[in-house]
């Protein structure tokens, strides 16, 4: 029953109607023609540690002009596979953002995963655990808009406060388990176990940066990326930290200044790092287009992967389309 509910939520989240099989989730874009989506991969064999008594029901809601998933307590990975014979051995875990209250599973999740899969990268959208929010959508939206407006004005919750919430701590644990699970399944998906990375957006960027600083041997990502994210307070950069890609817009009202300290921390450890600061774009754009140069962050991410040897060429030329 839970799996059927999850399918319905995610089908809605990428703009489809009705309860569709997971293989249909890749439909809806040119890139999707080269992408197959398989069944979900639970991160834990049973209830996630710390969520054994959770009662909230996962839901899909139209919030801020896009479908969002809320009240997730059973984390899982959703694979987006390249067309048969096109996989290049690289894998990327995609962590959508949403302030640890919802997941932007469309513009920061499924669309990113499909784009990567169309270019030979095996992608896994990560549905990580979240803080509980009111089941009633109207109640939640009113509460959320008040708090996020205050945050944009420099008041209320800051990134460090969000990173200390119960859902955020669980999400960071889920990110580490996600890397470990993908590495365990590398042979099944024809993935090179030394070319597994994670990319996150906003709160998902905090998850990605936590993974990139708090790993063990099995959960260490081979590369990481944070798009308008932040490094949780108290984190330190290990001497063998993975190569890191950072992108943010100068007019981001929430986290415009959060990427520069991360860049400097990686540089201080003499670890590979690249930072892109775009003039415009705001916050939370993901794969949405506004006509700004920030629209092309994903092409630059791909070129960075290519230059680092994590992907082995692009014979179809799709990275420049």
C-alpha cells in the first residue's frame, strides 16, 4: 500500500495524471526518451532508524507553482537509467531541496535525473526524510510563507537552524546511506564504484555537503556538488574531501553568501573545488529557465565532471544541446 501511494505522489510531482507505474515517471521531456525508470530502492530494510514511530502520511502537493513531496519518513532512491548501451559508468545521487519540509521533486529532482541519464549517467533521485508539516495544505502554506518571508528579510530561521532540525539530521544520515547503497549496487547498474557522486539543491545541497564531509570509506562520494546550498555549522573539511562543484546566484535572497566559505574551506585543504557565481537567478530555480546565465549551471556541472574524468566523453553531443 505504501509503495502505491509513493507512486501516486511522484507521478503527480512530475506533472503526470493518475497512478502510473514507476517506469512512466521518465515521460514528459525530450531527454526522457532515452531514460528508463525502475522500481524504487529503500535505503533501509525496515523502518528508518529514528522514524520507527512516525505517523505522518506522505503527500504530494502543489506548492510555489510546482508539485512537492512532504512528510517523507521512508527514504528511498528512484533510479533513472540511461538508454541500454549508453551508460558511461558514472552515477549521481540527486537530492532536491525544500527547507527540510518538502522536496522539489520536479525541477530539482526528476528533471535533473532525466537530463543526466540522457547523457549516460545513471541517476538516483533521493527521497530523504523531512520534518513533519501540517497535513492540511492551506494551514501549511500559510505557516510556510510567513516563515520563509521572515527568513528572506534576515529574520527567523537561518540555514544553521534548519540544519539542526530533526528532519535535517535524518536527511544527512540518509544521504550517507544513499552513497553506500549505490556503491553496493554498482555491479547491478553497471556503475564504476569509484565514480559515484551526489548533487543537492538548497537543503539538498546541505545534505550533499554533509555527505562530502562526514563520510566513512563506504559512504565517501567520489565527487559532490551543491547548488545554492550551505555547509552546516560545525562541519570541517577532511584532508581527502572529494572534488566539489558549487553554483549560486549573487541575487539569491537566502544563501547568496554561503558558497564562498565552502570554496575557501576546500581550498584551505588543497582539495579540488570550482565555484560559479551567477549575476542573476535567485533561489530554487533548479531546471527552470529564466533567461539568466544561471540557466546553464547543469551544462557547466557536466563539463566539470568531464574535465575531472568522472564521465567518459559524450558521443551524442547532448551536453551542449
